[in-house]
C-alpha cells in the first residue's frame, strides 16, 4: 500500500514540475577587444529570450540561452560548438564575426547543428549548402554600395584600403567588394594595408603607411576601437582626408573613442538607427532599461537572430529538422526589416549609409 502511495505521489510531483527548458546556444566574443560586437549581440539575444519567456516561452517551455565566449579564436569556437552539442542545444545563435563563422561551419555540419548568425557578412560562406544561416546581407551589398557612395559624396578618385587581419574572412571580403565597385566606377585603389589587432601595433606607423600612396580616401575595415585610434592618427597627418568605414567599425565605440577625428566619416549600417516605429521604440526602451545602453547594430542583429531561431522552434523544429524548417518558413519578420533566406541560408537585407555629424550617425539623404 505504501509503495502504491509513494508511486502516486511521485507521479503527482512529476506532473507538477515545469517542462524542461528549450536550450539555445550562443557563441561570440563576449570579452576582450571585440566585446562591443559579441557582448552587445549576446545582450540582444538575451533580451529576445527574456521577452519570449515573459510571453509564455515556446509551447509552454521556457527558453534557456547557453552563452559561450569564443575569444575570437577558431579553436575555442569549434570547441564551444562541440560543448553546446553535448549539452543538448537545439540550435546556435551567433557567431558575430566572419572569421569565427567560417571556422565553425564544418563543425556545425559535423554535429548536426544549425547556427543563425548575427553579423557575419563574408562572401566566403555565400551559396554554400551548409548549416550556416545569417540574418543580414554580405559585403557584396554593403561594401559595394559604400564604394559607390564614397565616390559620389566625396568626389575622390584615389583610395587606400586599411584592413584588420584579426577578422580576415570579413575584411578581405569587404576589401575585394569595395575595390571591385570603386574601380568599376572609375576610381583607383592605390594601396591595401593590412594590420593585425591581436598583435602589438603602432597606430602612427600604420597611418603613415596607408597615407604613403597619397590617397584621397581611406576605406577602413576593422573593429571600432582600432578604427577610432587609426582615424585619429590618419587625420593628424592629413586633416582633410575623406574616410569611410565598413559595418564592423559602426558601433558606439567609434563615436566614444574617435571624438572630433571621426567627424565626416561615412559608415555602413546594418539597421536604421533612427527608426520611429512603435516596434523599434519598444525594443529600444526595453534594451536601455535592461542593459543601460543603446543596442547598436550588434544588439539588433542578436535580437533578430535569436527570434528567428525561436520562431523555427515554435513551428516544431527539432535539432534534426531545424535547417529544413528554416527553409520551409523562409521569411521571418525582423525588428525592422523582413528577413528572407535563400536556399543557402543567406539573407537579403536593406543597407543604411550614415555620415558622422556632431557625434552622431546621421542617415544619408538620397535624391
């Protein structure tokens, strides 16, 4: 009799327990020099998860975000994929840099996991039948349009390109696409200078090197911290030179550290910073309240990537069917724009170009 009662009580207790959480992984460089990208992307993903849980989770199950710091290192990132796989995540949100995205793509296939990346724009992953999806477009869109706008807005003809090898999958891709469009429109790339932000460096020396070919314009693809330092040195040597930055430079750190030196720069953006819609305004208030800062493009991309993953799960996606579910659904509503995946998991998103004026990113006006 006691045994039967104990069994009944055990079953009743089990019935009262909440269902196990839905586990999502998150991989990015959330510490160190690139934390303004990875850490902010994590915040966006975390906010998306918290908002989903506040509205009941996914089919009554809470969502748990398991965060792993890739330290901007390929081996660390691959190990994180294996670890998250063993912990039972359904999918991974991230990474936030192209070099890590390219590094983990084979490891995702090996583990049968899909990643929905936030800010990976390299063309090296374009049109590949793999488990790698991304919620923004590639440098083929962003860098080419940047080149055309730089020619038009600045009236220049000679450009030098300065790129960071620490994220070479992105920066080399950006350089090639910028160069192709710049030259197609009659401009000339007079030099390409490479540096590695992971190594000791002399910003004054790098600035002198990029200016040695006497360009009218410098195109810069690096993290925002180094971009700010480099622009200061470049403009100390050539105060009036035109400068344009790739999307990686476009975080709030560029404004904070660059000061007056970055005034007048053109900068790519992956989202509309001046969106006045109710949806974005609500997100902005929630993000500021939760994290005490503005989200920037990384926060928006992390938020979108996490929501895409959770939407797929709400439609019944399992780890084994995740890719098929994403391709079946195909179109997702992002925070600002529609996210539409092609057959290879590449998204086509709108480009926003800005000029830095009075310490703010101001949208370019088009006629």
